[in-house]
């Protein structure tokens, strides 16, 4: 009985791996892109158990072979987000402090009321910019009271639909716009930030709707929002940061395409996954909260902070504006076919109405 059991497990793991490669946007298909690490670990355990526990024969050969195939496919996706891979964003060395910018990004979880823990972390780390997602009027009241003196420049979008967004900055913000790119209940913040050095950089704060049964039946609208921002960055190249809860993992087809369309780099590549969700379930975690940078930046430090009652961990990143080092980076580029597909996705996302 053990042979058929392990064989069935191996087949199921391989099927779950292959489903993620299907080019359809239904939420239940796209959801298989998330647990790649978990599937890889299960496949490794299944291969080891099959080899050690089964007698030589067809069941051992089949279950071991299928499990190893699954493991290899999954590793192809996740290894770039480990220390086994070269870093994509170069590390900062002896850079002027006035060219650095520190961002703290936190999806607060709207019903969470443990604001004191988050505010304590903000006070401890003193970021230049605080970005909160899912923040409603109650969260705005807590943030205003604690942050308005030291972080006087702000953008406030209190919403009760889990897509509220707040930005507090000690640095000057200019040409700030709140845009509703694809869906009229999902905001995004577009602004310029003036560093202490006087240099201006562009910052996008995003929180698109996830493909999930209670949220959206397809990933179309999330994909369209990311690709729309990516195309805008490509059309107007300059020093740019993109931050937020993108409701997508770093290794997904959409996020990797966003990087190629925009030319943005992922500072986690070669350093670690920095998985921020789910804070309460260690075995079910993946990187949903992101900071992407243009080739003009180097990375000073990046860390996942402690839980504070939300289902997301906050993430803290210090970046340095170093345009003299941009040639050290290998900027990803999209093919003409990918750019055409991105345009079609954006148009479809704008035209199609969500049913969920």
C-alpha cells in the first residue's frame, strides 16, 4: 500500500506544478504559483521516502522519478530568491547618507487594532517613508496622532473595503496623484520624493486586488494594473521605486513580466524570499509585499520585521540613489511579443467587468 500511496502523492505534486504553467487567469490556476517552496519541500520528502522505504521496482522508480522532476521544476523558479543566486541589485558601499531612502511597508489588516506595535517599530527604525495598506479611518486616526509631527508629508486614502492606503513621509512629496488605474475601488499613489541630497525620485505605491474566491475570480485586473504601471515606467524612464502589497509572489509569471516590461530590479534576488504572508502560519508563507527599484539604486539593507497583529509582516528596506553605478546592473528587457501581450491585458482589464 505504501508504494501506491507515495506514487499518488508524487503524481499530485507534479500535477499541481504543471497546473501553474497553464496560461489561464482563473484564480484557482494562478493560486498554484504561490506555494512553490512548499511543493518543492513535499516533493523532496516524497522522493526521499520513496527511495528509502520502498523495495526496488516500478513504484519506487515512478514515485522517486516524478518527485525529483517536480522538485527540479520548482527549484527553477525559487532558487533565484535564495543566496545560491547572484544578487540582482548591487549592495551599497560607502554611499552618502543624504542619497539614502528607507521605506517601511505594512499591510495592517483592517480589523487589526494593534496599532501600538506598528507605531513602536516605526519609532524604532525611523524610516523616511511609511506606507500602510488596508488602513481605514481608525488606522488613519492612530497614524496621524503618532506620525504627523515627524512625517509631515502625507497621502491619505482611508477606505473600508480592505484597499485603504496611507503614506507618511519626512521627505518632500511633489506632483502627488491618487489614481484608480483599472478598478474604481482600488487606489494607487504616484508621487515624486525629494531626497536630502536634492535629487528627485519617483515612487509608486500599489495594492491590486488578488485572485481569490472572495475577491476576484481572475487575476486579470491585478495583472493589468501591474503591467500598466510597468509600461508607464518604461515610457518615462527615471529613478523609480515601486512598493506595496502586490498580491503576487516574486516568481510568478506576471511579476517577472512586470519587471521585464518596466526594467525594474528585485533586491531580494540572490538574498532571500523575505516572505511576508501569512504571519500566523509558518508553513504557508510567501513573498507578497514588494519593493522594486530601477537600475539607479543600490541596496543598503532589507529585513522583514516582527508581526504586529496583521496577517502580513512589515518589510523595511534602505536603498541608495547611486546613478553612477547603474551600469553595474543588468536591466531586464521584454520582447516585442511580451509588450504586445501586456497591452492586450491592460485593455482587457479596463474593459472587462469583475463578477466576484
